[in-house]
């Protein structure tokens, strides 16, 4: 649904507009993301590891399965679903996070072409996110490159300034606790 002068208007219906019958938006508190540039670019965390994307305010939707279909590597190798939140930097760059409880899962993915292609953005080595669920992402609106992102995890808030190539704990002296 989106708000207008006459109230709320439904912008999607499973089984039409590119959304598979039975597809639902995951019941998480931050499951919908809207571009800060316009209200036409919307993404929703769908059930079963699917991401629902529209660039025209909900007239037509595209479903993206970030995980691996049997026998394939998937759009994001290591993605296990449990999509939780979408954060847009602009109409091209967007991030999605996962609350997957599975060990070794990729929990942040990034697209730089409006959601057509995706890569993992967990970082690596000492610059990797901890192997725990990520519940929410926020892109820093003061960074015009869309590379500064904050991730709320079960062990506190982490920050990247390079689009997810490396992460570090955010804040000095803050307790490490569940952030939502």
C-alpha cells in the first residue's frame, strides 16, 4: 500500500503485476525499502528468500531470488534467505540484509544496478561482519557514493565505508548488544 491524498492504495497483489501467486511480504518490521530519490523505486522482503522490486511505484514487480536454486550458485552464493530489510542509497544502489541463523550465511547483499545483479557484502577476514543475523541496514544519506552503511546485528552496530567490502564495530565504548 502507498499513501496518497485520498488515503491508501494497494500497489501489489500476489498473482498479478509480476508477483507469483502465493508470494507474500515477509512479516518483519522493516521489510519494505523505498529509494530516497523517488517513491517509484520500492523493494520488499518476500517470503522464501525472494526480493520484490518495482521501479514504477508498484504497477509492475520483479521477483529476485537471491539464494541458490537446486544445482545453481544463485545470485548471491551463500545467501540463505530470511530477508529482513532493504536500504536504498539511490535508484541504483541498494542493500538487503538477512536474519539467517545458519552458520556461514551471507547476511548482506548489494546491487549497484537497481537490483538486476547482486554480490555479497559481508566483508572478509578481519573486516567481516560477525557470523550472526543482521536485522536492519541504514545507508548514510550524507555519503553521495552510497558506500557508508550501518548494520544492526545481534552483537551491536557495524559500519562500512566501502560498500560492504569491510566492516567494523561502530562507536567507541558502546556495549555490544542486540540492535534492531
